[in-house]
């Protein structure tokens, strides 16, 4: 059985094991790192893109619920990728749902992130909204309302 101290285990794996333990204890930065690592594995085609995106999304949501605003952007990125994957499979209902979740999260992020990021974030949000159907935008409004109690400014007031 491999352990985190086994010489055959790479440094990345050791860090992921350490982060997993910290994340399980509620460490928001470890949750963010695990989400980011999952996203990088998808980008680098080192993991199943659906499984890794879903796991990454879970960690990003946990980190965001503890006040890590960048985790909202990472969660939106995971959702956006899932929308693309499902659209490529002609699973349009699923794709639309993931796209709406991404937009809802981006809308919440515009309220929380520093103004230095505002212009780029608004550009991303406007681009996503311009490409979305009215149905996706209506669903995004629902998700924004559903997610705001956990991730929005009022959650940390």
C-alpha cells in the first residue's frame, strides 16, 4: 500500500494527500488548491474531464462557502467546462444547466472580487450572457438566488 511517505509517490501526490486531509478538516485554502489541481488535470488531459471537473467543483464550492472569492471563479470555470462537455455530447439540457450555474456564480463573483478584477470579470460575464439563450439566463437567475446565501456578500456580512 502506498503512503504519502513512500518514495514512489511524487511530490504532487504527497501535496494532494496533505491537502485532502486539510480540506476534510475544513481548510478553505486546501479546498481551493484541490479544486485548482483538478482543473489543471483537466486542462492537461491527465484526468477524466467530467469526474475531475465535478470533484473540482465540489472543492471550489466548499472553499467559496468559507469566503474564498477566487473559488467562485474556479467553480464557474468548472461549470463552464462541464457545459461544453455536455454540449459536445448533444446533452443540451445538461449543458444549459451547467452554463446557467457558471453565469450565476460569475454574477455573485462580481459583487465580491476586488475592483481591480472588475473589468475582466464583467467582460467574461457579458460574453457568457451574450452567448446564452433567454432560458439559460432565466436559469442563471435561479442559480444566483440559490447560491447567494452560501457564496454571496450577505453570507459574510
